[in-house]
C-alpha cells in the first residue's frame, strides 16, 4: 500500500469560525495594529484572545 497523500495534519487546526461587527474606531485600531505588526486581522484577533486568558477567573 502506498503512504497517505495530501496535506499533513496540523497540531491545532483552526476549525471554529466567528463573525464580528465592529464600530469604526475599533476597526481602525485593528487595521493600525495589523499594519504595524504586519499580520492578518485573524491573527491579530487570536493575539487579543490570548491576552484575555489572564482575565479569566479560575
């Protein structure tokens, strides 16, 4: 039998999808951050979510 072909499985797949509506100020802040850090909007949101972890009460 031949080995499996195709893309390799990734360790942490991004399978969840969300849609968010932002006001102009928040959107401009997001765009400015993305330009400064040279990242996509999705990556910037992921970084923001990571920063929220410390606010979660255990």
